[in-house]
C-alpha cells in the first residue's frame, strides 16, 4: 500500500514535469504556468482563511513583491536571484509591519481595512509616476537568469512556477499537520480557550500573516520576470476575490483542494475569451452554490463519496 | 503564628463600563494552599472581578500581584504563562478532537517553542513524549480514562466540563481560576466536581479560586469565601461565619437562596 502511494507520487511528479515537453504547445504551457502561480497565491490566501481572516490586500502584496523585484533589478542592478529573494522579503516585511494594526480587527472590519490598504498600494503605483511608472506600469523587466544564463524557454518558467507551487503545497501540508497547525485551527473558533492555556494569539496571527505575505511576494517576483512588465491593475483586489473563489471551490480544509480549485478556475478566462462578462457571473454562482451546498468544496465532496473524513 | 503566604493580591481594583461602575475599589488577597470562593447575587460583579484577574478585561484602576509579581495589565495568555490558568463557565473544549488530544493540546499550548521545535528534532521528540506522558497522567487524575478516545464534542455536558478542568491542569498551573465549575451540572456531578477540586488542591498543590452560584458547594469545599454585592466587597471570612453574616443574608434576601 505504502509502496503504491510512493510510486503514485513519482508518476505524478514525472507527469507534472514532463507534459509541456511532450505536448510542445506554448499556449497550454502558459496556462500551466498561470495555474501554478495562482495555486501559490491561493495557498497564501488559504493560510489566512485557516485562521478566519480574509485579506483583500493579497493582490497588492503580490504587487509589492513584483514592483520591488522589478525596481531592484532595473534601478539598482540587482541580479535576478537577489531581486526574486527581495520580492519575498518585501511581501513578508510589509505584512509584518501592517499586521499589528490590521490583525486587531476581525470579520468584515478586517476585510474592509485590507481592502483599503490594497487600494492605497494600487493608488501609489498609479499616481507616483516617477517611481512606479503610473498606469502603464514598468516595462522591460529583466527575465529570469541563472549564473548569467538568461531564461527564455517557456517550459523553464513553467518548471519554476511548478517548483514554487509544490514548495508552497508541501510547506502548508507540513504546517497543518504540525502543532502549529493545531494552534492555527483553534485561533479560528476557540481563540479564548487557546489564550487561556497560554497561546499568544496575536503573535501566531502575525506569524501566519507574514508567512502568507512572503509567499504572495515571491509569486509577485516570479510574475515580474515571467511577463517582463508590471501594471497596477494586475494587482487590484479582484485578485483576492479570485483566490477566495479558488479556495471555496476546491475546499479550504486541505491544500489539495487549492490545487484542484486553481486547476479548474484558472483556465476559465482563457476558455471563455469570447464571454468574459459571464465569467464574473460564473464566479458568483460558484460561490453561492458551494458555500450553500458544499462548504467543504470539491475535496469535501470527494471525501464524502469515498466515505472518509480525513486527508 | 506565621502570616499565610499570599497568592493573588488585588489592591483597589475598579472597573467602569462607561459611567457604570461594575467593580469599585475592591481589595483582597488569597493564600497559598487555599480554595477561595467568590459569591454574590446576580449582577454583583463576580464575573467582572474574575475577568480582571484573568486579564480578559483591562482594569480601570488598581493593581494585581501574583506571588509577588505584578501582573496588572497582562493579557490572558501572559497571565497563563505566569501559572494562572482559568476554566470556563460553559463547557469549552476543542469539539472536533478526541478527549485525549484536547488534554495534549492543553499541555502543548502553554509550552510551545515553535522555532526550537523546527530547529531541534531531539527537543521535538522529547516534548512530544513528555506531552504523551503528562496527558495520560492528567486524564487518569480527572477520571476520564474510559472516555479518552471519544470526540470531545460528543461527550455529555458533565464530562466536557471535567475535560475543561483537565485541559487547564495539563497547562501546568500553580493557580486555577474556575468560573462556575458547577454550572449546568446535576447534584451528583456537582459533588464529583467538588471532590475533584479538593483533590486538585490536596494532591497537586494547586491553589484554587472559584466563582460559583451553588452556595452549598462553595461552603463545602472553600477555606474562605469573599462576598461581593453591587461591585463592592461585602465580607471575606470562613464559610460558617459567612453563612451567619447578617449583611450577607440581607444581600441574598429575595434571591431565594438558602445559605444553610
């Protein structure tokens, strides 16, 4: 049984790594890259949803990572690896700084405050033209490069995105299975009890918020060098909405749900190119149907069909 | 005769909610090795006083010391790490986990050193083994061994309340604060809870402060009783003295409570 599982993981890994090379379709590879990038972002959102806090600033934090990495490479001559590293640091540091203020609030107040913060970031990108290039953003962001070798092959970008998504996936899985994960679960519903036993709830919330910000920042760093341009509108609050839809569709309780959610939702805009206006309608329907009838998402449905309740 | 050693020392505690005075200049000390009861009619300020000590509510003025250390203004988790752990009036447990897992979390939550657990695998293994050992001991002490693999949310109310006490004990307190431990329990369960509290003090050397409605239970197990009325201290004395204090009887008149 255990060997089977092992072989299954290896087969899955080979399939995930190999398909773009076999298929050789640039467009499909691009979609695959987007799926991986949004999986990573949705995982960062999942960390927050797990402690019962929905941040609409997730796109803005990703944007800070993207702009930070772009400016570091273009204005300060950072090599790609340093710019990319900086994108995560910026995302985490900004979260660490605003966390003590915004995390004091719960529920809808937290949602509104993070929305406001996100708008301030986007406005700064738009209005501070000298630094951030205004509405047009920044063009000509250097591509990723390793040891002086510039990466132009789409398949390599896909592999980078895949590695990031896989890293995020296994990191979250390890966290959720640890005692840290047990504390995160209790922060959601039983904070008073946890605190009475000695848990510094604010410190844990801040740690989760900063980790989430770091992941979103890294996603931004990748974005900048993959697309070679950054614009303010790419990082507005609709990002966070999409991430929530991915989480709800796949199932908040398990990282595998996020992967499934991204796999289904990310290709939709490309498939619905001629009917973009229906996309938002579809998102709304998905949210209503899943929250009402399948709050555990697709993963919950699979578990129900297989008659088991845990991972 | 030597002075008893002080445990909790409250000096001039006041709490205002806007213009409403909930607690007015209350001072008292509990002793080491003591089960200390706080009683009073409904709305007298018992819960508010309790929440001031646990750090759930900030005081308007006054100071609180615990075993000589000033704990004024500390939040609930900081108070807990000083050794003061509270239990709740309603059954408060992690409902989706087993009874044993609940107690284990109680043990871990007070001592979790996350960076060290990630960095030092030997520390992680040791702390898990210790948690397992301590959990078994506390579960047995509270008489919960039989139900230890059951899901906490499915347990009967009385068992859930006992589990709440077990979790608090697992957190390793030197002082237990209990918010109405007998609330919602039937007479048999109330008696068992009272016996458990006595054993906690006698066998584990943990001091206990409890807020309670059940006067019979309070007078049975408490060494001294504080009576609070309209936010002010009415009396502190031995149970038999409190029972015959005319002011106390007056305060309870019409509350339909038999002090004897």
